[in-house]
């Protein structure tokens, strides 16, 4: 039986993400050309795809591995991420933190597996320390509602036996420089990534040794695929790749490949990064040189201070839109940049002379029932998609899991990812768009001062 399918839409990322821009130009990688034969083809160069490629090198080191990236590694969604690799239960698409004790402990264990995987890659490939930094995070509460949320979360963590520390307003100011927060909850298990640096260094590490049987091609979007017998053939604008097995690590673009149609929600979130702070500006700000705040309300502003290549900068992320087209325009980003500027000015009045230098949007993929789009979708084709807004940890696990499933390793990751129902079907498009937009607007309104 022959399966043939055109890929209906190619990725398009709008504006320049600050995380990647501050690193300077990356060495260019070749575009795929001609007839290429491989044992394994990985499609997608983000957290899931690169993790899959790394796991293949570990499990099938003698096989020929090819990875296709539609754009440039670090410019896509992975390089637009906020960089929080969170270990604790954290449901971005819901009202926060939910689950049962047994399920929460399993998720913590798996998330820490992803963290340890990132740490081991950072050590093996000698990444700069800022690429993977185990500094923890803070859940910041701006108002009484946020404090109540943190108190409930702290009670859950007590039950789980997970370490946490409540911070006063004064302690929050001492750590971050801003007096915006009434209190906070310090959660030491989070790992903070410089996301563009991490994926760029991962790609460099995977291809930087003669013993690595992997080729990475950029500017090489998959445009069609077919299966004849036990072989897959995937075409790009200039190449035809024949492979025995394929890992599809394209998150929401799984729909463009013809899978999980009308089951995935395409959401954008938006961020801005300041110019590098001068020595005087850093002195006025005070606080630690690096920290990360997640909002007590998931729809509030995520705020990070990061110090490394490109200087010391602050990143603000807020605002959400539902976009089934998987594209946004520059006007949208400019509009939300004004919201970021207001959020920044409110938190950091001592930095009135600091401007936002970069603003961008990033694609997320969620399912209505908060489950992954994972598994063997066709014989020899494995999906590592739908990370439900938690791409650092969930994407890493999905990439590892897809390879372990394909190599018939019955690992805890595979068992967990296969235990979920499939993504729930969405209502008809007009209803889905209206409903999702209303829910997002209502939840943003409810977040109030947290934004």
C-alpha cells in the first residue's frame, strides 16, 4: 500500500527573537540537496527533534541519521521559548496546577529526567553555563488572589514532599529589584535555559564529532512524503530523503502533515527583551544577576533577568492569541510590545531609561484535553508533537520517547506518553476560534494586575 501526502503549510516565524539575536550569527548549515539515504529521519530542529537525534545517537549510534530544519536552528519556536524547564506539576493550558499525588510524582520524575538529559548534553558538549542553569524559579504573587493561589500550591507541595520557600515582599525586592510583588514562592528545582543558545549548542555538539553519524540540514522544510513498502520518502525543495523510520517533531505542524486534524489548538504568546543594562542601570536595579518569575496566575507576565552573552537583560512575556493559521503579523507584535512596555515600566520604574530592543511571538500547540499528540501514526512514522505550551521539558521527553518507542524500548517515558487518550476533537472552526478567543480574553482579564 502506498501513502502519499503533500504538506499543506510550512513554518513561518515573525520578527526577531532576542534570545537568538544576542548570540550573533550562527554558522550556516547546508540545505539538503539531491538524493539522501538514511536509516532515520528527524523532522524538526527544536527541543523534541534535537532530543530525538541525541537519543538516536545513544541507542543507534551506527545508524545514519538525518535531521531537517525548515528554517535556522534557534530562530524557530524553541529559540522563542521563555526558557523555564520546570520540574513540578504545571499545566499552562488550565488554571494552574492539578492532578493526583501519584500522577504528580510521576510527572515530576519524568520532568527531572528531561532536566538531567539537558544537563548531560550541556556537560558533554561543553555548553556555556548560561545555556542550562539550575537556579530555580519564583512564583510571584502581585495581589491577594495570587497569594491564595501560591498558598494552595505550597500546600500541594507539602503533600508531595517537595522543597519550597515562601518569600516576603521585601525578599522579592531584594532578589529581583522590583517592588511589584506582594510575596513569592521559591521553587528550587527549575532549570533555566538560554533557549536559543541551548538548541544551537546541541546541534553543534551533535555534528561536531566525526563519530557522530548525523547530518543536520537547515532551510530544508519537508514538503511531501510517501511510503512504499517499508521505506519512507520525504521531499524538500531540493532533496529527496529515503529513510526506514521518521520522527515527526514539528509540534502543531503535525496537522500540516495530515495528522491530528481539528484536534490541535494553535496559540501564540508574545515576549520582549530589553537592551543590555549598563553598569549604572544594573546598580539602580539591584537584585541578583539572574532569576526567573512565573506568575501565580498562568495568564500573567513571566519575567526573567538573564546575564550572559549579550549582557544583562530583562525579558517580559505576556498576552495570548488563538491563531489556527499558525502565523501572526508584525502589527500584532508591535501592538503587544506596548503591553510589554507597560508591564516593564510598572515593575521597574528605576529603569526609565531602558528600552525594549526585541519583540517577538512564539507558536504553542495545545490540545483541548491537555494531552500529547504522540505515537506511531503510520508504520515507521512516530509523532513527538503537541507539547501543551511546555516545550522545554515536554518537548525533550516527547523526542526521547518517540525514539524509545521506535526502538521498542518500553521505558517509563513511553508508557506515560502512550497512556493518554488522543487529543480531543475541536468544535467547528468558527466556534473554536470564538470560544478560544473569549476564554483567553476572559482569563487575561481575570489575571488583572498579574499582567
